[in-house]
C-alpha cells in the first residue's frame, strides 16, 4: 500500500504483521536527451508497485532529491538536482527515527543511482546508511537508556541475532541491481541497459528519437529494447522479492 493513502488502522496492521516498509531512494539527474531525469527513482518506484501486487508492502513516498552530482553534465538547463550528502544526513536520520517511533521494524531503502559501488558506498546511500545507524542508536538509547547494551538483561544479545533479532537490521539499504544482476544485464548510465529498463517500466519517460549519439554513454541506447528491459525488470523483481520476503 502507498503509505500516504493508508488509514491508521492499516498502518497498525502493517506494524503488527511486520510488513516491509520501503523507501524508493533516488536522484534527479541528466540521463541524455532521451530519458526522463527521474530515471533512477522511477525504476525503483515502478518495480515496487509491481511487487506490491503480490505481497504485503508499505511503499513510502519516493525521495528523489539525492546527491545526483554533476559528473555527467552541469545542471544549467540540463536538469540535474544535487543536494550534498551532509544535507541529506539529517533528513535521513529524522525520517528513520520517525518511522521507528511509528513502530516499523522492517524498513528498507532501494537505490539505483551509482549503486555499482554500493558496498563501499556513494554519497546518497552513505548518507542514508549513516542516518539509519544514528536513528537506531538514538532510538534504542531513548527507549532503553544509556548502558542498555551492557545491562544483564541483554546477555542473550548475540544469541538473539541468530534468531534474526538484531536491532541494526531494522533499517537496511540495498542496491536496485546487485552484483549478480550486473553480471547478467548491462549496467550503464542512459545507455542500452537503463533505456531498455525504463522502456519496460516507465515508457512515458523515454523518447528514443532523441538518443544523442555524440555522448559516449548514450550511444548504446540505440540498441535498447523492451524485451531486454523486461529481462532486467524480472531479474530485479526476483532480487527485491527475495530481500523483502526475508528469504
Ligand atoms: Zn541512471
């Protein structure tokens, strides 16, 4: 369900049944002349909407104002929005803290932008990862008081981890495409891979007539196809399904 449409009794049910509560995280970035600037966020939103047809899910309103960076093109008349990671951090911390207070304990975010470096991290996902950690530390301390970890009642802390009760798993971030998918599907910026994926998931944000062959990163977009995009979409849905179903 879309969070903003939920009634309080539905939110309470989602909390009681531990539904995944998912933030589509992204940027608004120049993706050549032929793709909508919301590409990286749109694919996450559309994939979640498809998954929601088959599983119980809370989909938070997307956050597309990440650190797009100007490495591809400067912003003037091109459209890239860049908010520095130091400005994203307090927002992320506040958002996650609030979601914990509401009662969610199965919170996730998915990001596509610059996610080929997800393990080491890039500015947007690092800000949200750190914000998540800080939110959990703050929440635990507020709820349990300082010294909560050292208290005798916590003697089973590591044993509880084995049963999946690690509070630091309350909020988890994931790349939209993991390494396994990148091994089977072209990972690029506005090239064949992204153009195909958007053709499959959000065709209204694609104009193939405008592929700029003068830009190296766009050139392969001329070979994009809906069929390839559907292959990518299915790989991504499998990957997200596994994570959100806790498998
Ligand atoms: Zn992209």
